[in-house]
């Protein structure tokens, strides 16, 4: 069950569809708020268009790494996919070992006695990837899939008025788009959730109908993600072995 190539969807197209479905009962600003809230609601979901891969060589003596700090983690990293983090010993492709996820509490305990060596465990809290033991060789390589931050439009006070901005800081327009507005099931997921919240706020009885539509779109997108990720996982395991 795969979507076709991304359609030419954008903020304007989704806004007009919502306005038509609500018979123009709400203005553009309120619709944009609902769309942005829907994107925020789904932002941390592992979906085929939000999952990416990072790979970086650790720095000897450095245990903590932040997205975009120049030490290897991508700036758009939002969440790391658990159970799929590997360390390639000295960077050798045939020397990969699975790294254990641990809680922040266990990380603090382990640091007291397992201080320096080849990292075997990790946690990701406070937007920091924390390794234990602290690496002692800059040739070790860590690789893992992660959920990327696609960016969400924001309504911000400029000192004289509230203005809509795109994630890159430019003024938001109808032409703005991202994957949540382009892929068929993803656009439906975003729009149906926004419709549900708007109808609920209007005490419209159709709110339950839109909730059902959102759940169906969510299920279809999860199925598509599982299908695409299964193929990607097969290729990853083959590469690591």
C-alpha cells in the first residue's frame, strides 16, 4: 500500500479544503493554527518520510553529543529509534555491535564505575545523546535511524503584531509545504486531525466523523511506513553483517 509520488500539495490547498468542508465558518488564521497544531501532534511519530539515518565517529573523551553541535549528530534530529543503534568498532563494517538503551538514572549510575572505554550503552535526554562508557577512541562509529524535525509554522509576536513564520524564518504563505502536506496519507492525517479539532471547538457533531477519518488515515500511514521500513531494515542488516 504505497502512496504515489508526492503531490503538489501545500498550505493553501489544505487550507481551502478545510474552509470548504467547514463552509467558511472559520478564518484563515484559525485554520493555520489548527494545521500547525496537527503537525505538532504528529511531529515525533516515526513515519517513512520523517525517518532518516545518522552515522558519525565519536570523539575520544566526549560522552555527550547534541544535534547540530558539530560533533556528528544532524541538526534536525528529534528522536533516536531505539533498538536500532549500533557501534562499529574502530569503524570496521564487520565489527558492529548493538548498543543498549538505558534510562537517565541508569546512565548516571554506570558513569560512576564504567567511565572510559568502547561505548556499549546510550540514552537520549534533554536533547543530548549520552554514551557510556565515555569513548576512548575516535575511530569508533555510531549509526542509527532517527526521527527528523520537519519544522512547524509558528505564530510569533514581532513587537508590534503577531505574524506567521515558516520554519526557515520567512513569512508564511499559501505556497509553504512540507511532507505533512504532500504525501497523500500524510496530508489526510494532518487535515483530518485539524478538522476534528476545529469541529470540536465549534461543537459540531461532525467532530466524531472526522476523528474516525483521522484514525483511518493514521492506520493507513502506519501500514505504509511498516512496509517501507521493512525493506530499509533488510538492507541495513545486510550492510552491517
